[in-house]
């Protein structure tokens, strides 16, 4: 029996999320099972731990078309955008290299120093990233935001005596598929049994 508004229980979502990134090669992997999604949420794809939560903003710009006599009106979508902003603890030069397209890293000949070089238009690596934001919730069920994009805000570092230093990238999403979608929101349905041969919505 399909869930209805009367039978479906909506939980309150509480908590932060962790960010994982993998270089985007042009095709989003299959995201039809939890195992496929979690295969991306591994330490090798983690470039820091979230500090201060994460903010996702989906914005739209519209135009209102009006006839000269004001009797006919139509609102049309002109553009839309998705941005994700968060703070990251536990970063290093390799994380900066991944977050900033103009950055590169090298190790000193004695292996004791990591040198990160940042900036310069000609140093833009042009990379785009597949980004997964994983919200873990044992009560309401896990959820994931998946999008393709890059950090477009640079970063700011604050060294303080009373708090840890974090980087705060802001990602701007690009089209994730041929239909122009900007992101996928995938949520776990608590208590749902996996029905073999049942209908599966295509998330990827």
C-alpha cells in the first residue's frame, strides 16, 4: 500500500552533515541503493569535517510579463542556482588544493614539508567535483544531497586563540544531468522493506 499524507510520518531533521568530494569525470555513478551512495562517502573523498553546519540555498530569478493593459500576466522562470556553504575543520594543503582550483601541492625533497601554491589565473585546473553531503540521522533516516560543481568563493582563514581554524568554501552547482537538474536529494525511508522487482525511482 502506497503511503498517503495520512499514513506517512514526517520526522524532524536534526544535525549537521559531512561533505565528500570526488573529481567529476562527466558521468554521475548509479545512486539507486544506499551501498552505491555510501561507496562515495569514504575517507578518501573527505577533505575535512564540518564545523558550524551547512547551508544550501536554491534561488530562482523570474520575469513577469504583462500586457499593456495589465489584463494578462505571466511569470516565467529566467534562471536558477544552487549554492552550498559550510565550514571545514581538519584541513591541510591537500584539502586546499581540492577546494581551490588555482592551488597545487608538492612535497619537499626530504619529505618533511608540504608546499601549497595558491592563485594565478593561469593555474586554474578547471576541475569540477561530484559533491555529496551526507546527513546521518538514526531516527529520521539518513539523507544525501548530491550535486556537481566547484568552490566559487575562494576561502577565508581566521586563526584564533579560542577556536579552531576552518576554511569556508561555497560551492556553486552545475547541471548534474542532461535534463538540467542542479542536484539530487536522496532520503532513506525508515522502516521500508526493499521490495525485489519493485519500482525504483532513478536518482542518477
